[in-house]
């Protein structure tokens, strides 16, 4: 069981550290967080199957869209009318540079206080967003508000039970300490959905190959491809990086270095 005093100290430390600075991350975000064609196809298939066929064009909000790595293919490949919304103007600047960006509407938005009217969208998609906001339940409630009846909320994320044993958190102890505080369990996310009013709430965990080689994993870590690596101090980061390099040198074919678990929780209004 976690020590409540220890948790309180961690929360205070995390508040002090602040959130990852996406103004600084924007320029290298796409290089660090590449998504393979195979994995993109997997997620597009999951989304389209759950939305199904509808009489009119699907209006979808990609909330916390970043540089549009899902927004653009959902518009160009699935044919949805997509709005990409993010708090970071720098991330949206990068999104607008991409091929197909003109098919997406790009908005600066605070996920906890959306400016869209009620019942504006048929679906809302979020990827790795809720652990980066101060009040996750408030975000989920905002999603419920802007969805039309029978609208679907998608939350794609690494639940704490998914990431405890992954390569990053095994080699960077400071990262797992922070994420134990800020990253929800699947059960917690499902509770937020139900509290906000969603029904038919369900989750599935996808095991995906995120890297083609151990060297690719190392390159991503060097670029601090997940937000928590921007929050630990540089000394701890360098120690973890050296430990990871040593492990890769001794175990270059370990498939554990290639795999990630990602959970998709959905709910219907």
C-alpha cells in the first residue's frame, strides 16, 4: 500500500515541477513520437468500427490533438469532419504544416473549459491527455456536454498498470514515482466516464509494437518522447539513459524493448 505522506510529498513535488512544457516539445514531438503505418491502421480500424455507419458525416473532436497525428488521418482516411483542439499554439503550428492539414479545423482550446456549444460532435477522441490536466473528471464532463446523444468518447492512454513494467519506467525510477501519482488506473478512468454520465463503458488493452529495434527505443528516450521524462531532473535522466544504453548493449534482441501496452476506454452518451 502506498504511504499517504509519501503520496502527499510527491503531489507537492509534481505541482512544483509543473506540467511538461509543450512549447519546447513541439519542434521534436513528431520525431520522438513516430507512429508506424501498422499501428495507425490498427487505431483507425478500432475507431471506425466503434463509430460504425451513420446517416450523416461524422463530426469528431480530437481533444489534445497535439501535432495532428490522429486528426489528419481521421479526416483524410476515414472521411470524418475533424476538429483538432489543443491548448498549445506551438503544437497546432506544427500540425498546420502537414499534408492534409487543410482538411482539419484547428482550435486553441482548454480541455477543462471548452467553448463549443452543447451537442456539437458525434465523437470525441483523446490520446494521452487526462494525466496532463489538473481535473480529469472535468475534462470528461466537458466531453459529455459537447457530444450529441449516442455520441462516443474515446480515451487512448497508458494506464498505470500498463506502464509500470515498460522500458522507460524500469530504467527511470523518478518517472514511475511521478506517474504513480498522476496516471490513472483503468478502473479510475471508467469511474470518471460513469460519473460524467456515460453508459456502455468498456476498456480494452492493445499490445502494440512501438519500435522496430532497440536502437529506435533508445533514440525516442533520448528525445524524451513521453512527457514524464521532461519532468525528472537532468541527473536522474542521464543515469537512466546510461542504464538503458547498457541494457540494450547486452540485450539488443530483447523484444520487451519494442512493445508497449495502450488502453482504449470508450463510453456512449
